[in-house]
C-alpha cells in the first residue's frame, strides 16, 4: 500500500482500523509501535487517539512519533538522522579523521537521510556530496549531486512528504541528476545507506570507492552478509544499523518518558540526552569490539545480548 495514493480520509480510516485490530496486543506497558517508512506524525496521532477511545482514557504512551502538541516530543523528527551523525562523529574520532575535512554520500532522502545530511554539514562541518531518492512519478531512483556540495535544506524544501525530490527545480538550481546507483561509487570518506535493506550486496559492494573509510547504516539491514565480508576485508569501519540508527527509537523512549510525566523537555534537552546516549552506546560497542577482537556488528550483538541476559538473571529467569 502506497500512502501517497490515498486521500487524507482514507489514511485516517486505515490507521484507525489497524489499531482496532491490534489493540489487544499493544499498550504503554506491553508493546509500543513507532513510526517507519511512509508514516507521518499525524498518522501516529490518529493511532494513539483510536487506542485511547478503545480503552476509555487518554493514553499517549501507546504510540511514539506523535505530533508535537499531541503527545509528541520535540527533537523526534531529527532524532534518527542526528543519531547517525553522532555515531559517525565517534567513528571519526576513533579513526583519527577530521570531520570538517570529510565528505559523505547518502542513499535516500526521507527523514533519516534529510537530517543525517543536515547534521553532517552543520554538526560535523563536512561536505555532503550527494543524496539519492526514489521518484514516485518516474518509478526509478536518481542521485542528486553538486560540485561544491549539496544544500540539504534547499533539497528538503523541494522534496515531498515521501522523499521525492523535484528534479526540475534541482536542475534549475545547478544540481546534477544522475542514475540512482551513482551514490555508492562517489569518492567520499563516508557512505550512509539510509533507504531500504539489502542495498549493499555482493554486486554493489564492488562499486564502493577506495576512499571510503566509514559505512554508517542509517537504514535497517542495508548490508548483506556477503557484502559484510568484503567490507571487513577492505578495512572499512562499519557502524551497524541497530546502533547507528537507534536515535529514533531512543527519542521514542524519551517521548514515552515525557508522556508518563506529562512534562515535556525542550528540543535542546532532548538532543543533548540523545547525544549522550548515542555516544555512550557507541563507546560500549567499540570497547567490546576492541577487547574481543570482533567486528563492530558482532560486538553490538554481544553487548545487546549481555544486557538481556543480565536483566533475565536479575529477574530470576535464569
């Protein structure tokens, strides 16, 4: 189902019907759904409202990613993309790279890629060489680049709510519009796949430029196991997806905390807490990787599993 093909009323009815079906299986102390590809804060607001109607009381903590003013959190919109950048910054420190001298190519231009590109430029001071997007009209993807680096705020201003950049306006502004796969072969320091899973595979991994030093997985599962082997052989530092893109779910947790308190933090407070959490998480995974001489991906699983086992021990389950 493509939400772009539905009217506002159809989207609302679909969201509410979805929650009616799931209502017995979700709850603020049971299972809390969060936004993903194709959703908007308004959709999450409809879902929260429908659940509240079913249970007979206002229950903002049942859903995250809600609109600000409707139980949502400031900073949630940019959380995933900025979280990616916080982990990239820590990877650069580890590798001895100077952020302001580095460049990046991104796949995608939805929420994650938009704020990752903004963060790379404004937080790190680096150069964003290109982004790519899916064109809903042409049914193909394109890569948008500019010789002196792209302006992510400008591209965001000519992008629809589903991540399709207006290529005519981009060309008028001096952007080069290339094949959708061109992003992966750019001579940059950092690659950020921030679209769909399986995009870096046994075939496409061979196209990665030798200049690439960091692969930060903004998307879920963008790298296949076959590509992982090649990346490790080449010594490319991988920030694995469930560490790299966990900024969104972290601020979703912050949103739930604020819902419970019925007290809401400023954007600056939210992003400061996010920065601290992402930095701490990165260092924990890096330490495990170094101590056990394993990849960052394996180290991330080891850290996560250790925490689950510890919690089970404390509860007397094992």
